[in-house]
C-alpha cells in the first residue's frame, strides 16, 4: 500500500478541509514527483462509533487505515512536519501542528482503548 509514494520528501498540501465532527481534517497532498494522495485524520473527541465508521484518532491514507507507530506512519508524520501549504492561513498551520503533537503523544497510543462500537437503534 503506497510503498511507491515518497513521503519523506517535501509534501505539498494543496488543500486542507476541516470537518464539523469534532476535529477531523483531510489533507489533499502531492509530493515533489507529482504523486497525489489524501491523508485523513479522524476526530479524537467522539469515541462511540458505528461499526462502519472510521476509527477516532487514527490516520487514513487514501481511505486505508495506517497502523499506529508503523514505518509508514513515521514517514507520513516526518513528511508532514516538513510540509508546505500551497495556500494556508495561520489557523490551518495551527490545526496541523496540533494534530502532529497529538500523533507524537502517549495519549495517541492509549486512546484506541476508548473506542466503543455501538449498534444502530
């Protein structure tokens, strides 16, 4: 999965979308080779989810869940710490920094224990 994409090279964030679900963000990215990819950070506020929903507090790359503390995740984080925005506000930069701080924290490892799969009523 995405082994051919260079994440440790300069990542260019072409667009950043923020969602009204408690903190999810989606980054539409490209690297210096013109390879495009989408990184989605799922909110880490609401821990009760339906079975088909994306896991809170986790990273998805082009719709695929990235394993915590995997080599791929480390490369993504490293690349995003050195990324450039095509056009961004100070708020966009702060939102991404907060997400990077969370991913590097111990809480990021502990939070998956809080996830509760609920059934539709």
